[in-house]
C-alpha cells in the first residue's frame, strides 16, 4: 500500500471498518485509447485556431475596405478558440495528471472509497453488499480499472481528461491501479461474505 493513500483513506473509515487495500491511479502523463481520435482532432483544431488568429492579426488590419471594428473583432473572436486548442493539445494531459495526483482509492471489508479533487475534496463511498455490477479491465502489465456500474461504451473516448469542471465520466471506478486483478478478487470475496 502506498503510505499517502493509506493515510488519506484511513481518515475516512468508520470505527468498525478494516482497510484491505489503498492505492492511487498510475501517475504521470498517460495516453488513453481515446487519444487515437483526440490527438489528430486537437492538432487540427489548434492549428486552425492559431492560423485564424495569425490571419486576423496580420491581414484584417491591412484590408483596404475593412470597417474599423473588424481590426479588433476578428482577433478577439479567435482567442477563445486558441485557448481551447492549447488545452486539448497539451493542457488536458497536465490537468489529467494533476487530477490523478489527488485521487486515492480504498477498499475496506464494507465499501469502496474514492477520495478525489484537484481543488476541493470529494469522497465517494460505495457499499460492497449493494453493488450489483462490478467489472475489471486489465492490461498485460497488471494495471487496470475496476468499474462500479455500467459505463457507456463511448463515454471514455470522449470524456477522458475532459475539460476542467465538466466532471468527466460519471461511473465511479478505481482507474489505472496496480495489481488490479488482486484488488478485484478481494472486492468479490468481501461481497460474498
């Protein structure tokens, strides 16, 4: 168990609860399957937005018959698109990494606990006895995710690393954890008992 995760989860336990496992998602920059779509899209979006802004700053003021407001309006119109472009090109990776730095998972003999929040603390608690749908997806390196409930198949593609404040996926999960199969087995054993 990672000491930080164990310490943070320990604070959330009830007096009659026993901690079985504590961990964190894999740290650092991570490329997900959705990036097959998102990286080309972000480069096209960002490239077009930067081109638009460049043209608005250099060509519109030089236009002979352009009204005075155009010289100011066109560059201002492009700024939000450039900001979004920078976010989806590289900012989403930074945001996702920072979010995972502040995410902690715990499995007790009674529940699964997710403590998260880059800016404010949020605690999600899931009772093991009432959980009906739990699934495991595992990679060959032993890292994997345990999903608590039904996850829409297209949701991870479009929401991974989502925009700050948008919430990302709504299905609770232990995402990108080490030895996921071992944690999953512990969870299933305590569901039965």
